[in-house]
C-alpha cells in the first residue's frame, strides 16, 4: 500500500474501490499531491470545449507551481493517439490553455505504444501503457489461483471445425475478413459470428470498403444475404452481455485455433483487449487481426505465439488488408492437413499454451499493481 495524497474527480465506485486496494488516502493539507481523473472513451470529444474548467482554481495554481500533477486514467480503449484520433492533441491544447507545466499531466492508456506516439507527435505530457484490464475483464472458466493447466481438449474427429472467429461490431477489417472467407470458400470451415449493421454508418463503412476492393458481386451478395451470421442461432450465447468478455467453452472445444478480430487495426496504436486475452486464457492457439506489430508486442510482454507452426510475418505488414490476406493464405494451408496432423500440431503446442495461460493468471493476480507503482513514482518525483 502506498501513502499518496490524492484527489479524485468524477471517479465511479469501481475506480474508487480499485484505488483503495493500492493507496492509503492521507490528508493533503501542506503536502504535494495528485489530482486523479477517471475517463471513458468519449471524454475528450465530449469535453473538448470544457477542457479542465472543472478543476478547482486552487488545484490549477498548485499544478502551475509544481505542487500537484494530474493523473488521467483511461480504464479501457486503446484508440488514443491512433490514426484519425485526436485525444492527445486535445489534451495538449488543454494543458497549454491552462498554462500547466510541460509533463505535469500523466496519461494512462490501453494503447500499448502510447509513449512512442506522444514523443512522435511532440506532445509535452507523460504517457503510460496499461495491459491489465483486458485480463481481469475475462469471465474465466477456472480459478485464477489454480496453478494447474485448464485444458479444453482436442476437437473430436467427426464434430469439429477448423477455426473460431467472433465479430460483433462490424468494423471494416472484420467485414473484409468475412468477405475473404466467403471468397476463398473457408466460411464453412469455421465457427463464425457476425452482426448485422446496427447503425447506418456501419453500412456506409461496408460500401466504402467495397468501393476500394475487387470482390465479386456473388461474394458481396452472399455476405449480405448471410447477415447476421449466427452461432447455433445464438441460443447458447447470452448476447445481452459483452461478448468480448464471455467464454463459450464449447466453441473453443470444437475448433483447433482462433482467428481473433481485434477492435482496431489502426496505425499508431496496439490495443490488446479481452478478445485476445480470453483466447490466451483458455489455451487456444490464434491468429491475430489487429494493428501492425501486435504479436511482437505480445512477445515483449512475455507471451509466446505460433510461428513454429505457421507463418506470422503478417504481423509486420503495413496494410491491414494484406495482413488479412496472409492469414487467409495460412488458413488455406492448415485446411489441407488431415485430422491426425491437426491433432499432432495441437499436442505439439502444449508448452506454449501452458506458458501463456500461466502468464495470464499471473497478470490477473497482479491486477493493476504496475499502474499504481508508476503513480507512486510520479508522486515521489513531485514531492522530492
């Protein structure tokens, strides 16, 4: 536990409870302190004209005089700083408008390359990556404290599909992947879900994608006629819940690997959500449709991937469509394997799957300790 003078602005009960696990609140009078702001994904755009107006004047003066720093905590979402996103520019404009010192604002984001992006953009704030919420959000089918390997087993010979792929929000990269599955006659080789277009802008995204690709009319019409693509007519899934967090064990048991459709494929971000960590948690091999170098980042964080069994060079490709094309090519190769070869491949992956699952548990047990370790260092720097 850290003894940190801390003022919380607009922090919901869950954030307050989380902070209490690591911080003993102490009297701020006469001490340097931190001003903690918990935000959601729309915070910057929603408050673009408000800025830091809600911060009390005495706190603003303390920030200007070096007695206080601001902590901004984005509990989820890794889009800040990415292509087309202006969160960092907005935050920097607020800093300048209020005449706050350079690097007096500390931003915690799920963008795993946020510090690189801040430096690249020349923005004078401190930025830190978080990788912890995406683990604790997963509805795991086992106890985190159990050191044994949770083994989902091998699909049976006469009741299996090659891969598992979930898609809820119909982002362009997910649309493109389904179209490629249809085009390459792979859709029926997987357990696949895909929503309809809940908002008109989703349909516009579809039309924009079609206008810059060369899919046949037959592929496009097949896709449109299939929507929504359901798994067991959705009866075994509770679609009132966050599907990214839900684990339907039967889907994993019937498939040899997952193709994870992450939230974003944008440049200047790497966002690893619970969509990926739940696959790691249950011990399933995976391809990852995400931003460039996402697999590389997972390896830096201690996880192992599957380049022994298939080509993962797609992770280094600049264009998301080409990354998906390369994944499709690997799926086609795996499809040629016999059932016995698939079983042998999965058995050969045991050490990697076991390692990943154990690391997942370790990170869950540490929860956000590293975040509050960093916050304690920030406090020490301003109190010295």
